[in-house]
């Protein structure tokens, strides 16, 4: 275990939120017992984690779809490394669903048997950075940023929970053959949610009726999630995590291209140069603007 401050704990070269993570759990994560029907959502922070939690919850739990059970999404799909509600992972009934921000090299080795499933959600990094900037200034447990320039430097240097965005996505993609993994682009989900739901249900081998698909799509739109207290994490943020101001929510905008309202021309050009340098040979495509095809 490495250095720790108020905001982060560095473990095996990866930054975790220090007050939420259990170091003993991290020490044994490599040997965490994986079941064949486990499903993991993996993301870099602010890339659509809660959205995919909602979609998977609706696919897997009929009582979530039809509203017969009042259960927070975080209790249906807990965070692996941030077990806020102290879920009993070992005795949890199958199929177990988890979400996590861990890099590929910290994944439990049992995931490499390629039976359990991973859904990796990725988003264009300018919007990730913009969302992360606002979130860091909202959440007490994250280091606040004075301005975008200050935060952009930290983001590009990997001095944030989740480390360097480029390393996170490249690591999982370049080691994709070690895992049973599906890559889902946030922007494609925004553009065609129905097709995305069908793709996810096919990957998870869950048969859905047309009625089921319609219900999932409807309840997974950003506006409906934002107004659903089970899905939007607002109560968790207010009562369990703590926020610096009453203005602001866990789910903020959920749009494509919001970075254009926050980056200067110079900052954008600097970011583009770094992106082109680090991702020039990377095959996954990115959508930077809502109008792009």
C-alpha cells in the first residue's frame, strides 16, 4: 500500500477514494471468487456508470421494471471497491451484478476464465473531464478544483481517482482477449438507446419481450433517471457521501459536447494534441459532438 491523503489512497499505482475503500478488501481482490454468471460494469469515473447500472437492473430484475419493488440501484448493483452499504458479496444470490472503476491489472484473476461478463462503458474524454470537474467541486470526498485549467492538469496527469483516462481505457482494450468483455460507447447509447439495450441483453443472454425492451428504454432515459430517487444517487450523495453545496446533483447533464462550454480554444487544442499522441493507433471510435454521425 502506498501514500494516503484526505482524498485518495494509492494502491498498486492506482488512486482510490481513501475514506470509502477497504484496504483489506483490496489486498484480497486478486483472489475474489468469481462466479460464471457474474456481470461487472467497468468504467472510468463519470463515463456512464449509473446509467449502465440502471439498464442492467431493469434487464435483470423484473420487479425493477414493473415497479413492484422499491430498491436503490446501488443495492442491486453495488460497487466492488466502494461497498457503501456493506453488501455481503460472498453470500449474495446469483446472478451477482457489480460495478467498478478498477484498471484491468487489478481485476480478480477469476475474471480471466472468460465466463463472467464485463461491460466496459467509455465516453469521450473531454466530456468525462468536464463532468468530473463539476463532480469534484460538488462532492466533499473529492479534491475541489479552482478552475478548469487546474483540473485539466490534474486529469491529464492522472492525479484523480481513476488515474489517467488514457491508461484506463487502453489497458482494458488491449487486454480484452483476457476477458469476456463488451465495449459500449456512451454517445452511441445516447443516440440509440433501444439498440444499445438490445446489444446488452444479447451479450448478457437475457431474453426480453418487446414490452420489456420498451419499459427498459423508457426508464433509462436521462430525465426519467434524474427524477427517480432509486436511480439517481441523490439521497446517497446527500446523506452518505456529502456534498459541498445544495446546488448540484449526482446526475448533472448527461449530454454530449458539454466540454465546448468549458474549454477554451487553447485548452481544447492542447487536449487534442495529447489525445492524438496517445490514441492515434486506438481502434475504438469517439463522438465529440451530438451532431456527429
